[in-house]
C-alpha cells in the first residue's frame, strides 16, 4: 500500500481531478490510499463565510456560500446531489452562527470540514466514472483526535487501530479515498488538525496502515538547491534527510513542513514530494537517516525582510541573567527569535514577525541600549554533518567576498551555517554561494543537468 496525498491545487478543478485519477491509475498495483485536500481555496472561502456570518453580515455570507456551491457544481458535477445536501447544512450552520454572533474553535471545525468532505466525494466519483473501483471513507470515522478544536492532535493508539482495521481490507479491492485535515473527537464531534493539516493526515494514515511509501503530490518538482523565489536555476534535491528538510523549513523553505510527516518518518516510511502537473519527475524523497553526499550542502534557504535587533547592556559587564531578561521580553510579546549571536556586553538577534517590535524595544530599553535594523535577510546553508567537515566556512566566506555579513551562526545543530546580511544583497549572495557549492553535483543526491 502507498498513501497518495493531493493538495488543494491538485484538485482545484475537474481537469485537475482528472489528472489525479490518471496519476493514481498508473499506480494501481501499489494499492493506493488517496488523501485529498479541499478543492482549491475552499477552506479559506468557508472561513470567510463564517467570519461574515458572526459579524452580522448574514446575507453576504450566504451569497459567498452560493458562489462556492456554484464552483463545486461546475468542477464536481457528478456529486451535485451530495454537494447540495452539504451546502444546505452549511447554510444552516451560518444562520445559526449569525444568530449567536460567536465563532468557537468547535464551530470553525464544523464549517471548515465540509471542504474535504466534498472533495473526497468528488474524487471518488471521478474514479468510478473512469471505471476504477473506488471506496469513499469518511476520515472522521478513522482519525480520532483530542478536543483541542482547530488544532487537534490525533489519539494515535485509537486512530491506528481503526485505520488498520478498515483500510487495508478496502484497499485490497478498491482505491480508498478520504479527506485530509478532518477527524473527530472520541465523543464524535468533528475536529480538524490545523491549517494545512492534510499532509499530517497522510502521514497518520501511512503510519497507521504501515504503508511502504507516502507521496505528497503538490505543484512543485520537490525541494531545490535554492529558494526559487530568490534565484532561478536551482537543481532538484533527489533525497534529503528529515532533519535537513526540517531545518530548511525553519529557515523559510515553503514546500513541506516536515514536522507534519513525523508520524511517517518515525516509522521509517519514506515520504516523497511530487508534482501533479509533471508526474514523471521523480521528486524529492525525505528519509529518516542522513544520506551520504559528496556535496556538504543540500540546499540554501532564505528568510527575507527580517529585522535584526542589537541589544547592548548598559552595565559594564554582562551580568548573569542578561540573556534571560532579553528573552523574557520576546516571550511576553509572543515573538519568535530566529538567530542569536552574543559578545561580552551585546546580543544581536533576528525576528521575522515585527508586529510587536515597538513594545519589545521599549521594554528592552529599560535595561539596555537597543538598535533596530530593518531590511535584513537570513541565508542558511543546510546539510547534515556540516559541522564536522573542514573548510565549509572558508569556502562560504570566500564566495561572499565583498558582501557585508552582519551576523554568523554555526554549531547549534551541525546542520546549518547561516548569515544575516542586507536584504538588498541577498540575490547576489545566494547566487555566489550557489555557484560555490552546487557547480559539481553528486548525482546520488541531486538532479544532474539533462
Ligand atoms: N484544506 C485545509 C487547509 O486549507 C487542509 C489542507 O489543505 O492541507 O488548510
Ligand atoms: Mg496544502
């Protein structure tokens, strides 16, 4: 068995769903279990309706809901009857919400679950139309969660038991199709795993049925050697470790947050990222163990437009407790810190989210001199074992010759060497680093030019 997960853009239209059917059809002998997201932007649309309804804009909410129904009619005509029944319930829910004027996490889950409930029916019907045996399963009967609505965590023992009891026997005779993202509490109340939760669902399902592989079908070829929004011409990374992929996500890579596939990686089930518009591309394989590579760096990640804050103690020497006081301020303002460097009396750090920077600076000024620099960027070279290899920093600085590096960090994880520099320099810097580290490529790990 394999799990094949298709994201919102992979099922955004009738044509996209047709592509999904073809992709799955070509893999029938591997006994696929298909997990789908809501069609296109459906989840966002449903939440917009809910927000309008509680804000007293009932007619607007129902109007938007009618647009979403028309979209489902047009792109999933085979399930019109079921779609209409679902939209009738949604209209009821919105009316109730507008009377109550209150949006609870539980009602958010009730509303947002409809996207996956309908997309999974649409995809099941598309298989049947093409003469492929398919079985729809309501994911809420299998994925059992705690009751932290909108951010629920699976109860693994119960969930795995249910998955193992139902899915393999269905998969032996049909393509099993279910919605991602949704589950239910022990009491049977609909819950969701949090935004973007379908990848997580796929990993849970894969782990629960002991799948041989989990495929995450999306709209990119996989992970690249550099961020395509910064530099074109990056090569596809064929295989990457879970730890490397997690580090890349932390430093801004957008493809897949590997923590969402942790249940699969823990069971050593490989996770593949694949492109549903170019299904013949082999994608990127995320594996539990590090992969030997001639290239020390697997990819360069960037976080752009970040802010650096330098904090200098107003006392002569850095008394103990200085770092604690600094981090307490950031903690009180719920602002994550990405990189930290220290000297005797100074600390520099970077933040991505500056919504509360004014309050932070004001509190820091009670015991330190504070200087804020906007328009910075963080560039991270990521590769397993980087801390033990000789000469990497030398090569990186040599490559960056002429570019002013404001902060440097290495050693925290052995997985990254990162720099803060002016955002204006980032395209040039990534180009130079990419040329240094990715001109010769180990073909076991990287796609080599055709
Ligand atoms: N449809 C849900 C969302 O948009 C879950 C997912 O697509 O992964 O967040
Ligand atoms: Mg998604």
